């Protein structure tokens, strides 16, 4: 028997005057899944998440979170979810341990504030005023506050923004451990690498609509296969490279410095020709991908930057 979805959204619409911030969005999130909601600024992500959290009333559509109506059952729902925001809105004169103890008082069975300080790496800053925390420390405190109620569903908004690489890796590992313990996570992020690393499935939203959804692997696989990308030092001679690979010069591009795309399948002969060309010029090959795009490339191809 298929378990009931943790989040189920059908035909969701939210309007602000003549603007449709969310325009017929439908998706589901299954138990123990990390689900990424991706999109440019103004795409409708935040409005969608705020409806799920019970902070905005939908104009059209059906929404169920943990089997509950987020508006009608808001009080009951908020005891079962954790919400991490980029701006936690905390009083600037409070200390992390004080904030955690305060939030713990809202729940019948909270987690241990001292344990969570260790989990998010804030032990040394436990008595530092919030206004003196770094951006990354703010994020780690927001994550700890989202976890204090032992939620079964966790909303993460740009969870690693401002974190250094070590703190980011620690946070990623924590999210994986939460998923392994059965916690469901809905993640919004502009970091496509983060989405690829953490998400079981993603939905890309643009102009209030879902334009693509699936696993990161499904979205980045190029069904045509006639595409090979690789990385090397910037500024390679594209015409010379094209001749060596036996393709037209218009089939070789450098969309970003040091990143190259060739409109050709990564056959053994192609890979050998590329390796020889690079070897003869003393150029080190970085990453080589055949028949795949990065999630960032997929994202950019499907979304728009125009202000709404």
C-alpha cells in the first residue's frame, strides 16, 4: 500500500491583484523525501511555501500537509513542522542558548537545546548575542530553532546561505541524517549543486507554474545524447578543437570561462580525440560529461529573469 503523501497540492492558485503569483501548481511530497522547490526570484516559491505553512490562504486549489488543512488546522500543524527562514526575526539581544530554550518551551516534547548547539556547531557561540553572530552562524541557529520541536516535516529556505564550506558540508550531512530518520524535508535554494546533492526530487517553478519536475538525474539526462561537456582552462582555440573532433566550428561553445559544450555524442573515438588534443597542448582535463547537463543548465534553460 502506497503511504499517504506528506504534502499534497492540487491546482493551487494565489493572486495579488492582477498578478498570479501561483498559477495552478500541483505536486506531492512523499514521506522521508527531500523535495526541492526551485525557481528564480518572483517565481512563486515563497508564496507556495507560505501557503503550505499556513501563513497564506490559497485562492484556488486543494492543499494538505501531514493530512491537515494548513489554515483550518494551523495550530495542530505548527506543532509538527519546523520552519527555517533566512531571516529568523529574532530579538538581537538574545543569546543562541536562550533562543533555543525559549522555543523549546513551546513544545511538549522538545529536543535538547544543548544537544542542538553541538549538532549545528554553535557550542562556542552559545553566549554570543544574536546581533554579533556571523551570517553563517545566524543560519545555523535558524536551523537549530527549526529542529527544536522534533518536526516530522522540515521547511528549509536557503539553508546554507552565508555558510563557509565546512559548515555547508555539515548542514548537508545533517539533512541526509534527518531524511534517513524519516523526516520529510521541503527545500528551497538557488544553489543548484545543493539541490543535486540533497534532493530526491525537484520541481522547477517559473512565473507561478511548475515547468519541470523529477529526480535531478532525470532532469539532467539529455535524451538526445548528442551533447558532451567538459572543463579545462579558459580560452581554448575552439576552431582548432572542432577540427580535431571532426565537428563544425559552430558545434563547440564556451558558455562560461573554462566550461565547454560540444554538440556531439561522447563515443570512445570522440573521447580519445579530445584527450589527444588536450595532451598535445599540455592541457589538463577537468570534468567530462556525456549526454548530461548540469541542473543549473536545465534551470537556466527553463526559467526567465524578467521581473514579474
